[in-house]
C-alpha cells in the first residue's frame, strides 16, 4: 500500500526512487531516533510517494530525511584521466601526509 507525503518546500535534488525515507519527531526540541517510513517509489516537486501507509506523522513537528541504498551508490571517479592541484597558502612549512588513488581499467 502506498501513501503520498506532501512538503511545503521543493524536494532535495538528490532524492531518487529507491531511497529510504525516515522521520524524526522534533516536538520536544531534541530529535528522536529516526524511524523508517518506507521506500520512496515516486518523487514530485513537493511530494514523495512511499511504499507504506503513513498514519501518525505530524507535519509541523516532524523532520524528514532520506538514505540512499549503499549497494547501488558505491562509485568512484570515472573517466580517462584526472588532474589535481594542491596549493598551500601558509607562510610556515606544511607537510602533505598522503595522497591516494584507485585506478581500474574500465574500457579498452
């Protein structure tokens, strides 16, 4: 069963179908532990549709957040080259401890 949740402001551009929607009650001034509402199935400009029935959310005292599935959003820099520039504006000696990279052949 799906339910629609309306918001007064535009939805974050990073929200996608498949993300999990959570809420936290902030009526006491301190947020409660986030509670899973459900998986987001559709997104509008000021609403989302989740795959669960929403019954006890108080819009004025509720903070919503979303979480992306870790399995689907693991990525690194993609392309044929990367160029980096490191600058130091300090007037005293500074030391760069480490710079790392991961290189994988993605096409031939």
